[in-house]
């Protein structure tokens, strides 16, 4: 519980206060439908709706206090009403205070970048656990606590959910957390009041330009994590990683395969069974084995080990943890039902992500590469032809299909992708994703590799305003079994 006058003391950029400053607040919400008696309602301007429209609904539902960034007429004089410059920042500040600043009593590693965030956070969690530490994960796959996975709507939850999650984690003995930190969360102040022990930068390639006005804004949003972190681990093979190292003012270590770095991978070997390399750090050498193939797997493991080093975890502990990991759901996940060809499901949904995965497959594929992919609706349209170009260059045959079309016409999305395709290449367009996967499995021959890209771990498809059950892995298994029974 907090008192109204405490709110006024902790909030920044307060523009106006009215009503009873002595109210006792027992809960915080930014959704008026969840308001109960003696709650604080924080009105946020969203992308699809505006919380300011629901202030009076919140009061009817029992709110005793309201924070907003625009003035709205409130007739009930007993309601504490605070107008601030930015209600998202206010929500973060108040949530941190309400839940007793839990992140300040934890070791939190934040991972940002375009690709590799999910896998890197899970590798860090495995290292923590191998070191005997109680650890949790927050990210795209959900919230992981004590072996149980809870769903989450966003890669990085809203600040209220984040601080509540940290509070619950602390109550359950979790002291170490690895979490994905999206550019959205950084720009929208969701993580402003989190104390990060280490910030990790994986890479930066084109994505989310539907949200960010330009690529520079995307980079600057990512950079913000390192103003909230005490230490940093940065990919020195990435152009923007090098820029970041020159701009931040906190202790950092670099990791790389190609360039000079504090943590260096030498003698890299990539096969269908995974990767191995010699890790060099301050004159010490240790062999790293990780059971997921691809150059990106080297980078992800280097990032995780670098973060662990900054937390005082030795290389042997990290190496043992990495060697035990067989993969992360929906990240280069093989689907095996006894067939004589390979099926791989991966979350790759950016030009760079597709290029990395397809180049990895190309390094071991004995037969054809058949790719099934699409692009999400209501998202960055400029990357669609680039995705088409990369897939057409690196696949022997491909099928362009739907991803999550959302409110867009899936046929139009496919046309946008097709604009970048080499017309001389062999491909087809099948709007129905289920039928596209079925066709790929039907035409596959011995030693071929099918890549089903874009959705990875997701078990749904968003079409218009409907969320329908759909899991690439389960659909693939269904058709593999049907093919095997013929």
C-alpha cells in the first residue's frame, strides 16, 4: 500500500495535483476493467486505444487515484488526480515503488539486439543454474520461474507486470534473471526503473521500422539499455556494436569471431550436430561445444558466456552449462518423425535472421533447401522484398505463405515479398500456411532440408481480429506422420 502524498513525492514532471492526497492505494492498473476498490488508474495513450477515455470508468470501478498526461474533467473531488508529462514513465516509477524496487535486490541481465535475444537469455539462465544460482527468464517465450513457464503477451512486459514479476520472483527465491529487452520497451519507458547488472548487445539489423521512425531511432532506443546497466557485453563483429562501445561510459567486455575482442572464438567448427570452438579470454583457453548448428549459435553462446564473466562466473561453469543445452523452442528446432529428410522450424522473421539460418542449412544440406515463409502484417513493410530476395538466393525451392497477417490482406503481403524475388527461381505462393507446410513435406525428397520460418515457438496465428490455434511444429508433425503412413 502507498499513500497519495507518496506518489506526488516520487513522481517527476508533475504538472497538476487535485483531490485528496491522503488516499491509500492498494493496487495499480492501467486497464480500467481490472480496477477494484482503492486502486490507482494510470491512463496511457496506446497505439490502438487511449486510456484517458476510460478514466471515469475506472473511477466507477473503484479507483481512488488517477494519473494521466492530459487533463480530463473529474467531478468527484475526493479522487486524487495527478497530471504528469509522461504517464508511461509515471507507471514505471510508481510500479517500482509499489513493489519495493525488487530489481535493486537482484542480478538482472538485459539482452537487446535484433536477433539472438531469446536464445541468449536461455543460455544465460542455464549458466546461472549450473552455477547453483536460482534463476528466472523473461522474454518472448514467456516468464520462466522455478522450472515453470508462464505466458507473456510481449517480449518485454509493461512496467507494471515487470515489477510485479520481479517481486514474485524474489518471494520465490529467484536472485538472478536474464531478460529480453526490446526496442519498444526501451522507447516506451517500460524498463526505466530497472537496475540492470549487465546489458548485452547482440547485433542490429533492419526490423521494427513500422514503430521506429528510422534506423537511427531504433539504434538509440537499443542504446538506452546501457544507460540503465552497470556493465556491458557487446558484439564486436557488429558495426553498431562497435559504435556502442565508443559511446557508452560503463565497464564493458567485447566478444567476437572475426575481430579482436576480449572474449574471442577461434577454430570455429560448424556441423549439422552443432558448433565447437576454442574460447580465448585473458590468456585462458577452453573448448566450447553447443548442440545447435550455425554461426549465430557461436555468437549467442559468446554473448551468454561474456555476461556470465561480468558476473564473476568462471569459464568452466559456463562451458559445462552450454554443452548440456539442446536448443530453445522454435529456434532452429528439428522436427523428427522418422523421415529421410530434415524439417527445421525457426523464428527467423527478418532479412538477417533468414540469411543466417539459410546459410547454416546450406553448410550441411546434402539435398535441396525448401523454405516456407511469409511476413507479419501491420509491421515493417520495407523488409518484405529483402526477405524475398534472400530466400530466393539461398533456397532451391520456396513457398511464400501467410505469417500473422493481422489486419492486412495476406495476398498483398505476399506480393510485397514477391517484389524482391528472383523471377528465374522456382517457387509458388500458397496463402494458407497449413497447406504451404503440407506441400513442402509432400515434395521433399531424401536428404532435402525444409525450413519453416517466421513463427518458431508461436502456437497461434493472428488473422484480422482473431487469434486461432496454429503451431508450425505440430502441423509439420501431422503431415510427416501422414506421409509416413502412406
